[in-house]
């Protein structure tokens, strides 16, 4: 399996329940297919503590940021 995207989600709140601070990385995942990437982004949109995600295309090294709010 070839990994295509790396997604890192960052906290967008100052003091979430788990003690993390705004701007700290909450989780990093890799995805091989676009459908799995879309499912992950949809899940992050449902979380009130996630402020943004950085998506890196591992084939082209292009990076983009998507804000969840």
C-alpha cells in the first residue's frame, strides 16, 4: 500500500479536556485513498476541540491547511 496523504489535526481551543493547548498537534494519520481521507476530515469537523488540519500530499510534498470552524 502506498501512503498518499498525511493529515495532522491541531487543537483550536486553549484548554481542551485532555490538557492540550491551542496549536498543539492532536493526532497525525496517513491515508492511501481519497475516501479514507474524506472520512477522517468529516470526523475532525465533528470535534469541537479541533481547529485546523494540515494535509500533506506525500507524492508532491504540497501542503494545505483546512480550518474546521
